[in-house]
C-alpha cells in the first residue's frame, strides 16, 4: 500500500471538481491509499444511482454496475436502507450488511461481485447537500485481499467527506456551465455582449461578443473605467455610467445610444446594477455590487432573417424591414437614416404594421419580434 498523504489526496479531489476528466486518476490515488482495487462514488437517489463515477482500473466493473443494471440489485443498498445503516457521516464495511455465509448465497454477490473477483468493500456515507439522498464513496478490495484494517477504515473516514463534497461540486459546476452556455447562446441570438464593472465602475470582465461590439465605440481595459472613443460622447457616457451604478439614488438612465468614432450607427448600452442577491459573485463584480453593461447592435441582422416570416403575416417587404428594426429597439428616425427615407414614411409603414398585426404600440411589437427571433 502506498504512503498516505491526506492533503494531497484531498487537493486532488477538489481539483477534479473543476476538471471532471481528472476524477478517475484521483480515485485511483484514493484506492491506493487504502489498499483497494479501485474507488467508486454512488448516489443513492434511484434516479441517479446508475450514474456512478469510478476509477479507471475498475471501469469495466462500473460499466456493468451502471449500464448493466446491477445497481438495482445491490444487496448492500437495500439492506442499508432497511436497517438504517447508511447514515450520513458513517463508515461501513461488508460485515455490517451480510455474514460470509450470506454472501455465498446472495445473488448479487454470486453473479456480480464474484464474477468481477471483488472482495471486501469499505464505504463512507455522506449526505447530498442538494437533496435528502445519501452518497457513498466506496473502495472495493481485490478478492485475494482480506477485510479492511482499522487504520484503513480511519483513512476512508478522514477523506470520505471531502470526496463527497468534491463530487457534488462537480455536478454543480456542470450545471453552472450549462447555464452559462445557455446565457451565452441567448446573448448571441440577441447579438449582445456583456461587460462586468466593479462598484467603482472599473472593468472586471469583457465577453468576446462585447469586445467585438465595442470596437470603435468604447475602450475596455481591465481595471480601468470604460471610455467613449468619440470625444463628443465622453461626458454624456460618463454621466450614464454614474447613473447606472447601484449606489445612485434617484432617477437613472438605463439605456444609452453611443455614437461611433468617425460616424456610423449607434451602439445601444444598457446598465444593469448588481445588488445583493444578484447571480454574480463578489469575486467577479468586486467587493459586491457593480453593474453589468449590456452592449447591443440594434440594427445588426438577426441570426436568421425574420422578414420572410413577417411577410407571411401580410406585411410588405418594406414594412417587414421596418417592423424588425423597430421591434428590436431602433427609433423610427434611426430606421429612416439607415434606409435613406423620410421619418414620416417610416411612421406610415409602422402604422400599417400595427394594423396588420393587430397591435397598438411599440412594446407589443417588441414582444412579437422577440418571439420570432427566438424561434
């Protein structure tokens, strides 16, 4: 059995929480530390029990246990529930569930354990902090080895709580990554980018989309306040940021159209204050607070043009173009400038759009266009 270095083993578990691909090696190291053939983490939630995580050297056993369905016939789980053995914070061994004679006649041990040449098992049982179910960190021995000794059981009791916590962190990090990917996809569909500012208005994080959108409009340097690149906009932009930060008391300007240096269509900025309870940790936004700066090119083409869909509602091609831009937040004057037509023409087309879509105001059109954009 290899030397026991608890801090290194625990560090390996928490490192695996951030990099799930490292779990098999981490579990192998844990198994070596207690003289086991391998290590496996099992949820006792019936909906997740098949989704076990195991060390590489018992990968075939784990596959048979999960995909092969043997987890449904695990006598130890069944007896542990019946007898109240599997209490959070306890370390269990096979002898707590069955005698040697009972093992020899038990179908699970006969057809699964014996076939994989597994011997004694020692497990730490921990509580899942996210629900009422328990988890176990189990270390099966090779059939040629005897029962676990006292020092080995103590080691499993020492490192077990960290293994269970790190395993749950892996699941939580995975859920957070999925949520982040969903947010990124949503922002991409909106043609939007985000900039995180700390409570003093300094840049802490810039998304790739925001960096691309800010070109020609803003200077975004980490640790510095954003600056408008068009000199004539500098003072107005500074007032907008001051208004949008959460310590501001009184009326605020939440949306700002920033002109590009050298001319061109404006960039829409929206300030979203971060207060207590917002879903951004202090490590991102600073010492709590700060703001999210949302950047949007209101006149950029959609990922998939929606004008053909609008035409199916009876709009002309010109009306569909106007409806798409105004529904995404552009003012009639901005649409008129883009198409080099009179603002009165745009308003006339907009009136026709409202009539054909049976709506009365721009806010209703915005909801309608957003739904089409999300299809």
